[in-house]
DNA sequence: CTCATAACTTGACAATGTCAAGATAAGATC
DNA sequence: GATCTTATCTTGACATTGTCAAGTTATGAG
């Protein structure tokens, strides 16, 4: 009958469950709360089981970051899919998706942008992270003012929204007034629209 | 004769030396490389000595972050002091100071913006970190378009430069072309100037 | 049925943060 | 000068962590 003591050997889901546990640890205990042994315990396996699926702690971290980037992409695409065809509307959409992600998965947002080293040889990670940049790039492309480099627009847009999201998370309490009055992203985006339109002069007309 | 085995008791510099060691550890081993015991060893004291000056690891982290913010302020002020009196020139200066800091102290830059919790009751930390925001605020003030909230300009500026610096550090390798071609900050700042000028219409007229 | 291999477990080790208790030096008090 | 007090460390211990080596078990192939 064997109820459940050893009822899930080789079910192939441990790797996923370890990443699940890792995400939850990051959420519950902050950026330093990640622990291989704790993840193993949460998944109901022995302390060294993660060592089979991940070479080391960085391996688990990289897998978590890969998931983080995938959810990041999903958040941007979900917004963009609902947007109309106008280039700036699509750009605005992915920016809002950016914020959706930061608000919905703060632990993953901070994790992937923590500056910590991940395994750059991991395929999952590389694919997911460069996909995020690809979304930005293709959404920016129609808005690049003629005669200027595409990187300039990309970095302008990305700096603005990334800075906004990152500061909102790490520094929101600096100014007590900002706690309530943190300006809306759309206010910043309208500045961005002005800046791009000013240089473009007359291209994205309506 | 006692050469030097116990030649530096109570010299009152241990706390500083521990912070020095912590900064160096962050630089050498990355954001996860900080260790109380290692700092103690570097300072030539026993493994529990830091416990006297800092309640725990977060105490040391907070002290390191406080130093990070102070150097941050210095970098911005050093540039601003050399700038002319024109408001946008001063704003541009602190933005360049921002980048100076990120480039000169990448480990501290990432550390203070890592999202990790610091001791918000620590006076040194609170003073230093809100001073950084104060520099931004007072430099932005003359540039706030009439009829708009000061926070909007502050966050616009800060998002842009912070996003630029933070992305440059954590994501520079996404686009191989960006390795060489990362656009200059001044290009982004000219967009910012346009955006502010557009809303201001006619205020900072030379 | 055997067996080869993937997916774990068990056990060990060094390093870490943290705490408790002791030691020691410097200055104050008598 | 002797004693006391207090700040500043040291020593020792403990639980937790990442990592490795070696053993174990299940699973599917033959």
C-alpha cells in the first residue's frame, strides 16, 4: 500500500521543486536567505540531493535567475499583447510589464539585478536573459529617431524604467513624502515620448 | 621589548579597519564574499572581535553601506563643485559623479543598491543615505518645470542615471555590441534636457 | 533475472555567524 | 601605588551552511 514515504522517487520534478523552494526562500528571507539545504528540506529530500541537479549553489542561483528572467519576459509580453499597434503604446506596455514584474516578484527582480555572478555558460539562463533584452530591442526599434543609434534609444528607455523600478524598491523610503507620492510611471513616460519626438521631429505622427 | 604581538590594543581603529576589510572583501570576492571572520583575520584580531563593534553581520553591512553612501555623496559633490552655476550643468555634474562612483567603487555601488536589508536605526547609515538624496533634490530644484511636482523631476532624473549606471554594471554584456558601443551618458542627458525644457517652455532661458 | 545507470542518501569536513564567558589593558578613584 | 571599573578584545562552543566522497535504491534495458 505504501502511502507516501517513498512515493515520489524519480518523478523528475525535484529540480523544479528546488527552484520553487529557492524562490520562496528569497521571498521569505531576503536576498541572503537562499540555502541549498533549506531548499532540499522544503522539497522533502536529503541535504545533498540538490548537488545532483545543480553543481553547486551558483547552479541553483542560476536556475532561479533563469526562471526570474522568464517571468520577466512573460510580464512584458502579457502587457504588450494587450496593447494596440502604435509603437509608443507598445513601448509603454512593456514598461508597465516591467513594473508588474517588479511588483509581483520583487525577490526575483532584485535577485536577477543583484550583481551577483551567475553561470554564464548555462543555456537556460542565457536564453532567458537575452530574450528579455530582445523584447526591449524589438519594441524600441520603431521609435529610434532617424540618424541615431538604436542603442541610444534602448538604453534611454531601459535606464528610465529600470531606474524607476529599482529605486522604487530599494529607496522608496528615502523621502517620506514619496511613500505616498511616488510619481506615476506614465508621467515619466510622457517625458520620454517628448524627448523621442523632439529628436524624431516628424516620424511617429499619430 | 615586545615587538608587536600585542602592540595595538585599544587604539580605537579596529572598527574602521574592519570596514576597510569588508570593502576589500566585497571587491575581491563579490557581493557574497563578506565574512565577519575574514574581516577579523584581515584586521589581525580574533574571530569574535567584530561582534563587539557590530551587533551582527548586518551591523557590519550597515557600516559598510554608510561608508558607501558617504563616498557616493563625495563623488557627486566633487563634480558639482567644479561645475558652473547653470542649473542643468550642475545636474549634469552630479550625474557624472554618480557614474564616477559606480565606476570607482563598483562593489559599494552594487552593495548599497543590492536590496539587502540594512539597519535602518543606524544613525550613520541614515544620515549618509538621506544626504545622497538631498544632493539630488537640491540640484534638481531649479529645474522643476513650473506647475509640476518636484518629485516627478527628481525621480525622472534619478531613474535615468541610476538605471544607466546599474544596467551598465549588471547587464553590459547582454549585447556584445554594447560592450564597445554603450552610449554616452551625455547623449541621454541631452534627451533629459529636451524633456525638461519642453515642459518648462520658457523658464531656464540661459 | 541481471545489470547499468540515474537519482538519490548518509556521512564527513571546513567555514561561517553568534553567543557566553573569560582575560586584559587603561584610566579613575581612593 | 593598590584596587575597581569599564571598554575592548580572546577563547571556546554550537548550530548551520556548502561541498565532496561513498554508499544505496529504483528504473528501465537486455
